[in-house]
């Protein structure tokens, strides 16, 4: 494995959780194996491996983009990751106000709906 892959794997696990990442990589098929490798190297190694932004800041940026694009499943995954990376509920609430203003009320509504579901799930797991 390349150094970039190893760095990406560490970043990916720290944000998305060991169990999620292991399932994605170990469950890769001939069709998805290269995708998992490239995503780990490129997204999580080359992009998330840069040093100017903190993991918390990166998580908030990713959530703003995903919320704007309406990528609900990925938004929920990265909402959990943002909490793992130190984002507070207040951070996430303010981020969603920005999404609502700049991407539209429906995007904000969906973001708050998903965020509440994730927070409720985590409260139930505690």
C-alpha cells in the first residue's frame, strides 16, 4: 500500500469510523475495489491529508457542499463524522443556516431533518 493510501485510510477511519471503513473496503468487489482504493488515496489521502485545515473545518466544508447538492445519505454519514471530528451542535446548526440561506430552504430543511435524526440516534446509543 502507498503512503498516500495509508494516510487516507487513517483519515477515513478517524472521520467515518473503523467499522464503516472496514466494511466498505473488505466488502469491495472486482467492480468496486479500484474505486475504494482511489477514493481512499485521492479524497482521504491527498485532500483530507493536507494540513492547513483541521478535520473539524474539513467536515464542516464537506457538509456544506453535500447539503447544497442534496446528497442526503452522504450528508448523514459526514454529519456523524463532523461530530467525531469535534464539531458541536451549535457549529452544525450554524452551518445549516448557511446552507438554507445560500442553497435554499428545502436544502436547509433536509439538513436539519437528517441532523436531528443522527443526533437522536446518537442520544439513543449513549
